[in-house]
C-alpha cells in the first residue's frame, strides 16, 4: 500500500513528520507518490535537514517570504517537486522556515506540503525537548515516526536521541531495554509524540524499517499498545520500499 492510501492524503493537506527513524525518507517517499499522482509538492522543514542531491527536485532558498513564495511558484510551473528553506548552510543543511510561513506554500502553487518538523540526529527513537517539535499550526496530518530497530536496544544515546526525555516519559532508567511498552508510552504521552498536535489534525503514527516477520511482530505489539491507549490509526512498513506500507491498523 502507498502512503497516500494509508494516510488518506488529499490536495491541500499539510503533512508534518516528527520523531526519529526515517522522517526524511518518509517525506521524500510521500513527495514521489504525489508526483505520480500529478500533484505539485513542496517539501520543507521547520528545523534543519540535509539537502538532497536530486536533479528532479528544485532547491529554493530565500530569507524574504515574498521572494521565497515567488521562487516556489516559478519552479512549480516546470517541476512537480520543490524543496524550500530559508537558507543553505555550509554543511549542506537546509535551514528551515518559520512555521507560520508554511500555509503560504499552498498559496504559492503547492497541492501538498510535507514538513520535517523535528530532529533526531539520525537515531531511530527519541522524545522531544522543551523546544521541540516545531509543528506548523496549519498541519492537517501529523505522523510520528519510530524505527522498529530501536526495540531491544538499551536506552542510550547511541540508539536514542534525548534518552533522558524518553526515560522521564516512559518511567524507566537509562540503560534499560527499549520495549514495545516504552515506545507506546512515548508515542501516546501528551509531552511525547502528541505534543504540539494542532486542532483538527489527524495523528497517525508510522512504525518504520519493518523488513522481516520478526520486525512485523514487534511493530504490531507497539501498535496494539498504542491502540489500547487511544483511538487512532497506526501504519507499519518501510519508507524506502516501493510499496512502503505493509499494514494499517485502526483502533
């Protein structure tokens, strides 16, 4: 199944990605699906992300909002996908936009906007610090991403971004093993992956990097625990695959 079907995405949606374990790959996968559906898409961030090397993806940067929107509009007349930011740093990282500017990307010609709204230092699991995440108020779909490969690992900075925050929210100690219960507690905690959820925004967790039957069993355990905590949809899969969604669970 494709992300568009699993998430019920439609023209005019603003999708925000938080968490760890594959936000960027998920963002680009959604952008590719949008292109296949002939939708104009702007990919962006409210934090910082590495700028991709993709000849089919126009990079647009400008500090001035009016200039940025004009550039986006012009690029979308010729290309299906644009990645936009305020600047391009020396480390090839795209400097993110103020969250209040995100709706303007729709006005600049985008049919869909996908925003990476969190950082995880390339770790599969995290919990947000006080200043995180930076979710646009205009978001209509919020996707918390977790890599299934965090399960069974010790709660340590080698595997987890901000392990002290995970320990606090999940009620465990640094060094303890990360279990499905730990992941589900952080996902559903008001100061975890539901932090900053805009009004009328759909909340759909994605358990990523599911590559084997064993991974699928673990992902299902997390999903069931999330579903016991609150009614929602959970999707399971691997963003880097041609068919990224393996399973959709509704609770």
